[in-house]
């Protein structure tokens, strides 16, 4: 396993939610990761981690922000996150392993989001990721459209 993951983060919401998301990315067991936070660099409080950098740009929508990040990404794989998303420490490892094992071009995983006091299951992802589905297709399982 050697492919680099470019994690594009859209920093909507509270600054502490962005910090929690960046901490969960920094704690990944898979270390070949670059993190691109899309927004006004002067307004972002980014950690002193050489893998994390700002992508300057004011995007009108989350989709436009993701496009800006993807355009600046240097990795083999793209992973999209928003402030408040928390990644289990093996998330990147599991996704890259499955992509390389199956030859798939797309992988998605379950999501928990940070609330004011605790994390909660993302309602959009709950049904789509109730179980692992290797080698499926979005036409065979349309709930995958709920993923980012």
C-alpha cells in the first residue's frame, strides 16, 4: 500500500470542529496523507503539521470548495471531509486497502459527526453503510449517492 490520500476539508462551522477534524486526520494509522483546507488562509487556524496546508479561495458552495481542493491535490486518492467529521484512526488504511484489493475507483465509508457535546451517526450515511459492500456499483445500491 503506497498511494497518497489527499483529504480535502471544507471548514464550515465552529473553529473547534475544524480542529477536531484535523486531529482525527493527524491520528490516522495510514500516514501517506496530505490535508488541504479550503478557505481564506489568514482566517484558518491550522496546526503546525507539514502535511496540512491551506488552499486559498472563497467558494460559493461546498461543492465549489471541494473542486478547489481537488484541483490542488497531489494524492492518488481524494477523501472529502467537513469540519466536524471525525475519522476513526484506521479509516484511510481501510479505504486504501479496499480500493487496492478490489481495483475499484471509488470507496466510501460511514460517517459520525461532531455535535455540541458528543458525536452522532450521520443520518445520511446510516442506511448506506450498515454493512460492507465490496465491488458494488452506485446503480446497484443508490443509497451511496448520499455520500459526499
